[in-house]
């Protein structure tokens, strides 16, 4: 059984193909990290938006309750039931 010659063109092609695969995998890893950071930033922005909407809704509900209570007190003073 003959050992393959390390200087044969097929071996060189295998080495070049392996290097290309390593570069491709590194590129995909960097791309994934960028996408994770982007998604994380979008997630934080959506969380902030959700919090602001919740605070606004709670404020509107509180204002409605206070307005309803004030209206009830005013109505009792003007027209006793």
C-alpha cells in the first residue's frame, strides 16, 4: 500500500477546500453573533415600547377612575339620589 504523496494536486485541493470551509464557518459564526446582537437590540426596544404603552394605559385608566369618582361626587352634591 502506497502512502499518498503530500505534494499531489488532490491533497492540495483538499487543504484548500478545508481552508475554505473554515473561512465559511467563521463568517457564518460572525454573522450569527451580529444577528443575535441586532435581535437583542430590537428586543430591548420592543420591551421599552411595551413598558411605555403599559404605563400610558395604566395612567389613562387611573385618570378615568379619578374622573368617574369626581363625577360621582359632583353628581351627588348637585342631585341627591
